C-alpha cells in the first residue's frame, strides 16, 4: 500500500511538496497459516469487541463539538472547519434533547437544492446566510431524500453492539449519549466513528496479524465488473472534464463520499471527495459548481493527504496495520501499476471503504465466507 497525490499534468500545480511513494512492509504469511487460522483470528477479534464498551474507545483527551439547531449553516460549517471535523451532533435547545447529526451529506443536499431552485448564485449565497440547521430536514423532504435515522447508543454498551448498529444502518458515525446526573437531560458524550473504531482494533488486537488472506478473496470492497454502458460498473467515477455538480449529484444519488478521477486509460489520477465541497457553501462560491474537476482540484487545500492505493492481493492484516498508523477513510484498489514521478498509479480495480472492512470484521460475512481460497493465497 502507498500514498500518492496525483494531479493533471496540464493544470497548474498546487504549491505543495509532492508526496513520496511509500509501501508498507510486506506481511507474507508463513506456510502454516490456513483458512482456519484466519477464521480463528477473526473470531478472537469479535470476542474482544464483545468484552469492551464504546467508552473504551475514547482517547485520553478529547472534545466534542455540539451545534444548536438554531445556528446558521455557514456558522456551523465555519465551526467544523476551524476544529478539523466534518460532522457534529445537533442539539435542540428548546426540547433539551439530541437532534441528530450534521454531516457532509446534509451539505450535499443543500447544494443540490439551491442549484436546482434558485435563479442565481447571488440569491443562493444570500439565502444560505440566513439558513438554519433546523431547516435541513425540510430540504430533504423537498428533494425526496429519506431523513437520516436518529441513532445513538450508551457509552457503556458493548462495543460489538455499536459496531452492529453502524453496519445495519449504514452510518459512518454513532453518537454516544448518557443522562445528565443532575438534570436527567440527554448529554452527548462523544461520537464513535468507523475510523476510530477500526484504529482501536488495529492498535489493541494482536490477532490482526493472523488475518493473512487477500482482500479480494475475502470479498472486502466493491470491484469492477464491466458492462456495455459502464466499463467500471458498479463504481461511480469521473474525469478531469466532469463538472463539480455532476460529481455532487453522484454523491447524493449513490450515498458515497468520494469518486475516483480517471484518465482515458482508466488510470486513477485523483479522488474528489465530499469534504472538497464543504468550502463552497462556507465561502459562498456556488459558481464553482460549474467548474470542471481539473480546475477544482487545482484549488484544493495543500493539506489533502493523497490517494491511498492498494492491491487486491494485500492482506486484511496489512490494511488494518495501515489504519493503525495513519488516517485512512478509503482505499483505491488498482491494477497494472506504473512507477511515475510523484507517486504510484494504476488502472481502477475497486474501492474499499471503512464500512466494507468493518462489515467483514464484525461478522456480516461469516467465517470462511468469500471467494474460494487457493494454495497460493494461503502460502503468499
């Protein structure tokens, strides 16, 4: 696995140092490892999660940003960006109760609404200045988008239960609620995210070393199965000429958070993510929705960590070890890799999200499930 940031050679280069190519240490399994040893390691991890609570995942020092539903959207976004987060619990001060989560999906829906309903960008910018968080659900009803479930769990409940709830509801984060000891009101303690959960497993479960089978054999991720209409079906993708709004529509329609950007040969040259869209609302740059991806990427923050790629032959152990070392939200599976200046590129083969990894680790896939395992897979 390696991290590399790619960009269009003909577009202005961002003023940042190009990421150097890195590959994690190979973790070839010893010959004695088998499907049974892999399953045994997986079962040990599931037992570990049943014996821990969500509270155990809390870092020693942390803070939680909670937003009042009366707050304007632009101020809420400023708060998120200034604190380096992309979501936050919502609080209804009138009812003194938890009111859901503000996520990037809400902002995507807001952008769609104004793009389709207002007469000009100036009108959209003016209306958003006054738009409050409590009105986001009205936008969803107008767009015929189902409202997000009002999920939460007690911090002392089994971590395994929290994981199952994340998988069942397709949520990427789960608020942890307790009762205030003096008032009895609900209190938001923290938010459990898929990344924090998987990092906790990676750091605390030595058994991950036994998860030696290849990702593709375990059916972890979504892989390309070409059709006449889409050579990369079922994966949504774009080119440098695709407009930002077309990609925003993919985010909303497919419920995804990133789209790979491909060249004419299907080589992955970048990703466009939902977090790239947040600043459009914050600064009122709605005209940027008509930009092509090439132009939008040239304006991206230099803090973008790069595209993390892997091979379908990498093991689950290698993937979890990577999550334990750095912040990863998805991996692009590539084939036909080429060594090029500035990083590693390859043709798109698939996408692996944290949801895919969690679903397998927790048990949506049964022990021994996946594609047939060959002797080559076991022996490395």
